[in-house]
C-alpha cells in the first residue's frame, strides 16, 4: 500500500541532544512538509521541500534542520538550539503536477518529549 | 497573506443532532479550501475540499461543507452526528494563484458528540 511513514512513533530527547525524525513516502509525491502541533496552536509549518536537494523555511524553522537527498525521504533534525521541542510532529506530502488539485497525505506523527 | 480562523475551540453536540464546525478564511484571490480530521495520536485525514464549482461540497463519512464567498466562510456540516465523529477538525486554505505555497491551517476545533 502506498503511504507516508513516520518513525519512531515516540521519541525521548535529553537536554542538549540532536534527534532526527524520519519521514518516508512511496507515493511518488513531489512536495514534502514538516509541521509541529502543539495543543491549541494548530499546525505550524517548520520546513518544506518541493524538489530534491531544495527546501524552504516555514514559519518556525529556528532550531530545526532538514535534508532532501531523495524524493522519498525528508528527515527532520531537532537540534539543541530548539529550546522547547516537546510536541507532536507531522510529516505530509503532495504531488505538484497532474490533473487534480491536491490536499496533503499525512503520516501518523512522532511525539517528541524532552526528558 | 493567507489565514484561517476557526472561532470555536470546542463544539459539543448530542448524537443524532446536526453539527456545524465553523471556518473563515482570508486569501488574495480565489481559495482552495480543505477540511481534515484528526483522531488522538494520529495524523490528519482528508475529509473534503473546495476548488471551484458547486458551493456545497460533499466528502467522507457524510460530511459536507458550504463555500460562501461573500462571507469568506467554509463551514463543515453533518445532518446527524455520531459519537464516532468526536475528533479534532482542521480547516486549511491556499490561494488559487499562489503557485505551490503550503497550506495554512486553522488552530482546530474539538468536536465532542455526546450519546
């Protein structure tokens, strides 16, 4: 089945550590996105990529980094510079060409907790 | 700039009664509009979208939404609520002629259907 897979489902980070969240899709989608979800704040865009080896900052990129070396993969690194990383992280993808106008397909999310 | 407002943090409705979850938007030009649903600790699932055409859009699980250009609204509705409809609902928007800019999401409305 085609889909978008996020791993791990739960992740614990110690103070000062960098951690990487995985996002893989086998939908042949062009664009991929990372959102952060906090209670009462909805979804806030961290980074997005519309083509391999290119990505753009979203509204809250500080303390995060990404790469897009393959079309299928868009990992997110939460660095030690992110002072409040505890949140639910969602990855999404969408095609950018074709006859339709598409919404996003979302992964199941990764819950990151600082311990 | 694009924005979405979901004026109600929480909507409570009795099972079998009609439900409405409100959404208003702001974009330059014509909008693409979407509704998504999220169950606990899961990603977002697509419900329905408005691109062009009929103002009443029908989607998954018996949901529908009415596009009102003069009021810049896209309220989600269902004639008869089920307990299983209890979830977090997000409205999202993108301008029709904005290229491939990312969707902007509202803060979400928690729907609670009481048996």
